[in-house]
């Protein structure tokens, strides 16, 4: 384990102490868990992004079609007033 010094404002420190106490953890361990979770999330996001970037673009099939008119989209029973 590596020891580090963290500076927090009074409100953040108080809220962190409460959160740590609710989980029966020390403040130091709680902050470590929060950082570990955040860094793991960043790693998973980065891996998903790299996998997406590796995928090849897919070809669109058929000729381009014009967008539907507004009336065509909203002329459905679900949008009609009762």
C-alpha cells in the first residue's frame, strides 16, 4: 500500500466520513475504493472505445430515401388528442 495525503474541503470531508462510516470502513479505505472503482470504470470505457474503433463501418443497403414529413410521423392514433 502507498500512503498519500489528500486535501478536501470541510463539506466533502464530512460527507466522505459519513459514507465511510455507513460502510464500516475507514476514510482512507473508502477513498481508495472510490478511486479504484472510478479507475476500473475508465479502463472498461477505454477498452470498449478501442473495440468500437477497430470495428469496420457497415455498408448502408439500398438507395437513399427522403426523410418522412412531420405530418406522416405524428399522424398516428397515439398522438391524437382524446
